[in-house]
C-alpha cells in the first residue's frame, strides 16, 4: 500500500475452517517489521464451520527500500501450534 508519507506494508494471518464443526482459535500472532510496530496478537475466537477469518497486523512503513522483511504467523488450534514464515515481498519505493 502507498500513501503520501511513503510506502507501507502489512501482514495478515488468514484462517479457514474447512471442517463441518466450529473450532476455537486459542491464539494467533503476526510477526512483521517488528522494529516499526508491525506485530500483533490476535484475539481468541470461535470460527464457525466453513468460515474464514483474518487477523491484520498494523500497516507500517517498509524499513528497506524494495523489499520487506519476512512475515511469520503463529496459530494455535486444538492445542496444536503452527508457525509459518513467508519471505520478503517487493515493495515499490
């Protein structure tokens, strides 16, 4: 995303419940551009069968011209923690 003050970037944790029953999201977290305040803890919540939900980290100024740092998401469901890391993406300057 761009605005007058510069180039911004944002990371998002997206969860889709493909099960036929509701599940409880125990914990979620997005770790992104930590030095600029891009991290967020996601609130615990119930996710209905077939539903999709997102947890948005704040939009922050990209620290490095042309590439962001990697984004890491953590999700805890049914007592099991999953951690995924995505490499940096191109951000125009």
